């Protein structure tokens, strides 16, 4: 009897292994592309296709397209959708250097992108270098990667986007653009480098429209002449006006630097580009990012009157040496919207306002309501301004347990509802800041090397932890 049971179990194991192997064989379909391939081949490793166009046409659900090293002077247009259990993946083979170049593409009006995903689901683009797409036309928007329609479950990871450029004053360009013209969700933009772009009036990495659920994490965004990372609402991108805004996502552990509109033909001599910008989003967490040498470190508001950046959670960011201000909330004039129900906490705001533009470390502009500003450490720059608030439309904002860095021989300045204060006690009374907000030296480990950890004997620890 025992022998019979053993034989039955052994047979069952063999059947299970066969089924699993058969299932995996169906799911794990590979297509290869190489610059020395031929589209008449069968797409195997030994007989690869030549073009991305051919590979995309053949890549159905469950396919991984492995692209061999070389320069591909063509666009990648994703033709089919994957499924939850059988996604479609386009990736560089074994981390080889795969370049999609737009250098030979001619100017045409409309949207031009080197990678396009329109109304597709369960797609991953991984490990590609996407570069050298330029335009001399005002009516052409050039983009490295463009995701649009009602695309869902999209992952863009480990890609390098560079030298996407518009060369006209009123032009537009993006490194990575995700436009939810229909309902989108589950968008992941991870570990990409987006750099050396000429953007005109547009942004380096942008999510715009009806997008519900996203992650923008661990990206390097640098040396671009307009906004670094942008989350946008209420521009008419989606036909559903009630859902035309980005929401329910995280912007985390990104490194953003050298982002400035100064010298951009669309902006002239304005320092107005945010490292990270929310223009009408909701329920977004911006945390653990490092932002420096930008015009504005982080800005959260809405450019549309009566609309808001709502339920923002801006926390644990290191923001230093930015030209205009560290963090800005509220609209820049009374024709804009504002910022409500948001929390700004545990941020290091260090020597921003380096151009002396009176933005200080924290700028409260038009229409800010019901926001909590707590447990931040602020160190002034050359302007000596900590907080600047030149609008009286500042309602029910709470300041609590913040540390204002007191430096020997220097006097700080606070501006609250258009009134300037050089006395910290007077500012606390005017702003109704709680008793535990302090004007002290927080004692950083080594601020000259931007090491903002607190020393063991820091008096700030008990206040902000």
C-alpha cells in the first residue's frame, strides 16, 4: 500500500511540474532585436529582428522584447497590451547600451515621441537610452517617452532620457510625459535619468490629467531649463472635467538639481521653475527627495482660480541652495488657485533664496487655507528671510514645533500677512505659532558638506522627533 501511495504521489508531482513548465513556456515568450538582424527572421536570439517596429507588431501578451546593443534610428510604438499575468516588456538585453535616437527624424507638426504608449495596459519599458530629438517648429511637441489615452499598469524604469529639445520661443518638449486623456491608474516611473533638456513652456517629467494612482521614485532629474517633476490638473487634458487632475500617488527619493527657467526663451530672466511642482493635484505625498540649485525647491498650488493643491503631504525632504525659495504654497497672484488641507513637515530648508528674490525658505502666497507647517528646520540664505507671506489671504494655517536656525551675529526676518518682523517673539504672536517653535541653533553634523543629521546634543531633537 505504501509503495502504491508513493507511486501516486510521484506521478502527481510529475504532472504538476509538467503543467507549471507548460504554463511558464506559454508566458515566457522572448523576441530579440539587433542592429544586424533582419525582419524576415523569426526573432530568436540567433535570428533576431532588425527593427523595433517589427518586434512591437509581434509582441503579444506575455512577450519580453530583448533589444541588443546599438543605435536604433526609429520610434518604438507599442502595438499591443499585456495582461496582469502576461505583461509585455521592452528592455535592453543584459543591460547592454541600447540607444533610440531621433537625430534623423524630420520636423512634423503635432506630438512626436521616440517611445509611444497609447491606450495600452501592462507595459514595461526598461533600460533604454532615448535621446537627440529636436524641433524648430512651434507646433511640434517633442518627447522622449509619451504615455497617453487610458493606459494602465505602465512601468518606465531604468531609462536614460537626454537631449530632447525645442529650439523655438513658444515651443514645447518633455523628457517623459504621461497624459491621462482617459482614466489612467497604476503608473510607475522609477530609477530613470532625465537630463539636459530644452523644454520651452513644458516640463522634464510630467503627469497630467485623469491619473489615479502613481509612483515617481528614485529618479535623477537635472540640468533642464524648466520644471523638473510636474503633477498637473485642470488643464482640459481629460474630457472628464471632474477627474481632470493627478491624484493618489507618491513622489519619493528623487534627486533633482539645476532646474531653472532663467535663459529659457519662453521665460527670459525669470527664476520660476520648480524642482517638484504640483499644479492642481490631490492626495499626493512628496517625501525624502533632495532638491538643490533649482529656482524653487517644491511648489504646490493650482494655476486655475478656484482650484487647489489639496491634501499634499510634503515631508522629510532636503531642500537647499535654491534660487528663489525652498517650498512655496499658494497661487502667485489672485487670479490663481491655492493650497489647502496640506501638511509640510520634517523638511530641511537650508539657505534658499540665493538670488535675493525675497522668497525666503518658505513662501506662502495667495489662497492658503487649513495647512499645517510643523517640525521643519529653516536656515536663512543671503536675504535673511525665513518665512515670507505677502498676501492676507492666509487662513487657519498652523505653525508648530518649527526650528528657525539662530546664527551668531545674524538676524532673521519673518513676513506674515504683509507685515515684517525681526523679532521672533513678535512673529510668534502674529502668526499664532505654538510655544514649541524655537529660534535656536539645531547643530547639524556638517552643514558645510550638506550633512543635515543632528548632533547628539542638538536641542532640536526633542522638538521635532
